[in-house]
C-alpha cells in the first residue's frame, strides 16, 4: 500500500531552509541534492533553487542571469555594442549584456538552448500567462512561452517569462525560468515534485520586514509591507492549476537595485543602478565610479548628488 504523504508513494519531502540569508523554507525531495537559495546578482533579492538526483532535476531562477540592457546611442558612443558586457556598478554586481529585447518565445528559440546545451523540439507562446503578471509603472513589455527540449536521453521542460522595463532612460529586460527534466517515463513524477515544492514555499517574516526596509532605502518604497514582499518573491513558485498552467504571477521589482540622484546644476533627477559610490553626467549619459574623480578629464562631467 502506498504512503499517501509521499509522492507516488515513493518520494518523501523534507524542509530545506535558504542557506544564505534564511529568507525562506521550501520542501524538497529527501535524498536529493539541493543548492542555491536567496541570491543578489544585482544587489536586490533574487531566487535560485536547484534540486537534483541522478538524471532528474528542477531549476528555478528569478531572475535567470544575465539581465540585458537594450542598445542605445549613448552605449554605442561608449563602445558598448550588441553583445557587449556592461557594468555601470564598477564590478559590484554581475555584468549585464547589451542586447535588443527579445520575446520569451524568441529567447527560447535563440538563447536558452545554447545556455542549456540542449536541442529545442517544441515551443509554444503563452499569451494567457501575460495577463497574470502584474505590470510595474516602468514595465514596457511582458511575454511568456513554454518549451520542450531534449539532450542526453532526457526530456527537459521549461517555462520562460520575459519582462522589459525602462529605468533612467535605459531599457532593461530579463527572464524568469522554471526548468525541470527527467527521462520520458519519469517527467510526470518530477512535475508532481515541482507542484509540491510550490505549495510548501514559505517566506521568513523577519527577513521580509528587514528586506522591506532596505528596499525602501534603495528604491523609495516606503509603504510596502513585509507580506507584499513575500508575495513578490513567492510569485516565482505560483502557478494557476499548479504545474498544468505553470503561470508565474509576478516579476519582482526588487531584482535590480536602483537609487535616485539629481544634477545640482539643472535639478533634473535620474534613477540609476545602485552600487557605485559616485555618479557623473556629461549631459548625455551617466556613469558610475568607485572613486571621487570623474571618468575622464576630456569631458565636462558634473557629479550627481543623492536625492535625500
């Protein structure tokens, strides 16, 4: 007789706590290797979870690096062409890649198979998921797609949600990824495990309140409660009709740290990626540095001041 508390009467789930900041707990299959946790590739909180055993596994990342910055004339003038690495933080966070924004379907067709070293065998746009993803004031585009990939004798299924945004006159875009794999006859079992993981996710309230205060300092969000932040992060795991719909509901506005600065000569305010110690403007574009001297001495740079 099967144990009803176990998946398929075989897989027992056990709690796993974020090892990095204690931000959340989630049930994972007992005996499987679990790694990741809360990560900060771009200052603010992101989630990376991977559970694996033999030829089965689940990977969840929000955001799935890198974040991309769309080409513009200022980047081009600075030598940052399509495909270039761009890091306005001076190396404090991961590089962004200069690339024209792609839809989730285009990302699945042109980028993800190479990153995963797999072959794409099926792809489907999921416009039904787009309406379930809330739009932030700076959101410019939201797209979704799912795909089936193959490699090394295994079936891989993925769901990708892509979202673009415009911040400080700079276009950015990134994706959320859920990826799970197994042999053909076990892929259904892994889907059940993923569903059980989703239902068990729990955010630590103490961490959420602390993060809310830090976010308020960086982004100016002073009216967002800890429970709202919990919704943002746990959205990585939320699906309508569980795995069958696999609908991720939100893109967290805490994925890229920003701060407000202003030009003391003109009074104009800007939002810039946080991480640098000094910000400079030559009237055309903004550069962050870790030293108190301007980026070059050939241009008329004005140091930007923090908005209090």
